[in-house]
C-alpha cells in the first residue's frame, strides 16, 4: 500500500448507501486501475434474507464492489469526472468462497481497454490474501 492520501469513495463515486460497497480507497491510477476495501457490516439489511441464520454476502454484491472499484479509476479521469459509469457486462465470473458479515474484502482491478466511452477491466476480490471472486467487467461512461 502506498502512503498517498486518497479521498473518500463518495468524493468520486455517485453511489450512496445502501448501495455503496467501497469503504476505503487503497490506490488509484486513472490510466491503470484501482484497489479498494469493503468492510461487510453486520447490520447490512440484505443479509437478513440471504440467508437467515447463516448470512452470506450475495455474489452479485461482490461483483458490484469490484465494478465500483473500477469506477474509482475511470471516474478519476478528468474527462469523466462527474459522470456515471454504467455496468455493461460481466464475463468469466468465478466465486471461490463465501463472504460473511465482519469480513473485509479487497478489490484490485486493472483497466484493459477504453474506447469511445466503453471499457473493459479485469479484477479479483480477495480476503486475507485468499481469492473470493474474479471477473472481467465491461462498462460504459455516460454521454
């Protein structure tokens, strides 16, 4: 982790609770990618129903956290500040282990290509160095 001080995720992302799944930014390079962490709260409402008595963070939320981490990099670019980054697709998603309340996730995403406001990024989510999920994220920037 570098020693650079990064802004709060809300300073870059348009997302707000209950749909903000980045607690803190670890690193951002607008041209290359980003890393961020999410502390899964014990009182996250969706966990009441997924699953009662054995709460597990849904895989789609893990992928959303990965996508929001990618959006941190893209929306840090001068030409995209203040815009929205839309999730356009997910390829090759794999889930390796469940995520429970109290866990801290780390997402690392690398921007692979960007052309005419449409991009592709590859990333993985880990917990304690162990892979939780991985996917390729496709996105489009608001015109």
